[in-house]
C-alpha cells in the first residue's frame, strides 16, 4: 500500500469515527429512571467489591 493510499484510508477511518461519535451524541439521553438504576447498580458493585476486599483481609488476619 502506498503512502497516498494509507493516508486516504486513515482520513476515511477518522471521518467514520467522527460520524459515529456524532451519532452517539445525538442519541436520546437516559431517562431519570434509567440514570438512577445505572447509578445504584454501580454503587452496589462498589459495595460488593469493598465487602470482598474486607472478607479477604479478615481471612488473611486469621
């Protein structure tokens, strides 16, 4: 592949990436309910991870 072809391909891929990003930004925003569910889900995962770390620490102390 020549440099010219590689540059054209690179420009094409960059344009496609920009188009895809623009599409994602135009997507409907999350409803308040969905946003709340995602936030609480992340919080639950953090609490589970914290509990697992504490459990491992207690196992090491024994």
